[in-house]
C-alpha cells in the first residue's frame, strides 16, 4: 500500500488524544504521512503539503482545508510566547508556531483583525497555493483530494471554484447537523472542536469509499462491533 499524504487542522491531526479519521485509517494499516496540526491555518496546511510533495513520493494526498481568518504566529520572541501562554484556549505550540486560530483575547490580535487582516488576500492565497499544490501533484502523479473542514464564505473576487472539492459540504456542518452531534463532548466548552470518535469512524469510511479506495472495508467495519 503506497504512502498517503494528509494535512489539515485538528479535525484530521492524528497525534492527539481524541481519535480522528486519520488515526482510524492508520489503525487499519494505511501508510499515512500526517502533516496536519492543531488549530493551524490554511496557509500552514498548504505550505506543509507543498513542501512534503516536493520532498517525497506519494500515491495520493488529502488536503483538508479549515476556516479562514486563522493566524499562525512564528515564535520569534519572549513577548510572543507570553501572548501564547496567556491564551485560555490556544496556549500551545505546533512546531515553531503558535496556532492562535481566531483568538481575540489579546489587544494585538484584536488590532490585527480590526486594522491589518485582509480577507480577500488571504483567500486568494488559499486558492493560488492550492493551484500550486495541484500542479505539483499532477507532475509527480499524486492523486489529490480536497475536503472542507468548515464552510468558507468566499469573497466575490476570489476564484474559489478553481479548488476541486464539494463546496456545499464540510465536516463541521455535517457533524453538528447529524445524529453524532448529540454524543459530542461539551465538557471542555469551546476548547473541543474535534468531532467524536463515532463520527470520525464514519468519516474515515466516507473518505476511503469516495477517495482512497483502500482494501480495508473489513477492518473499518470492526469499529462498529
């Protein structure tokens, strides 16, 4: 079974306590290079995938895009680390970055969104980086699949339809509007934005059936036993 590249936010990241669809597929024996990360932005998701495709060989790749507006902060000073440590939810690192996500607990983040954030430029960056990723995958004969973690409210000047995905479906809405939502762990409040294991098992089945087509149906069915 050839290696599969995956990147996305915490909905996909397998190196956490909560099970994700990526972890389910790994348990089933799939060889996966997981470049996802907790709360990371589309910029880092796409950068990680582009670098991985440049440096390695894969048969397939799954790009799970996340919500827009997230900000990954490179931890270049003690001041930035202090901001991270004082955040009530996003007080962790991923590599050399603070995935501050959409947090506005600090004046610096509030001022960023009020005075500096440019939604159209951010979304154009997503589309054009995805185009580069698709080009690299085509050149290296990697089959690229793209799914949305959250709904994206695309700006009018952004050619979002270039991204080959089902723009009418995303993981979070599918989860919160379905039967598995009643089993969601609300004990941590806003800290837990990862769907529960029951949904993740069904999502792993969906992704394998629609995209990956690995011969693991029997192994996936064992999760329901």
